[in-house]
């Protein structure tokens, strides 16, 4: 499989919260780069294409756009 990312992602295991429209869904951040991340979720159903990711360990809020969805994982781009 060809690598399509601009920046290499680093494997992490961090707690996160997907925030949108007054709601929130817990997630686990599985890999992370300056430009995007892969998030494990219970179900991707109901998660909008654009949301804010709160990275609890870093205290950061990151604007995200969903690039791909799999069974229990979504890939996002920041910005």
C-alpha cells in the first residue's frame, strides 16, 4: 500500500473526545501527526464530517474533517 500522507504518523494511545453540535463522543487516538489522526470509536454512525477533537492529555482542541471511515475507526485531517 502506498503511503499517501504528507507527514508520518506516530503511534499513540491517548483519550480524546469528539465534540459536535452540543454533543460529545469518547474516542481513543491511535496515531497522530501534525496534519491528522486515526481515531477508534465505538461506532462511526452519527459522527459528522466536521467536528472538534479534544485531546485530553494535551489540552488541545483540533478542528477535524473526516477523510475515511471503517468499522470502528475514522481517519481525520486537521484544519
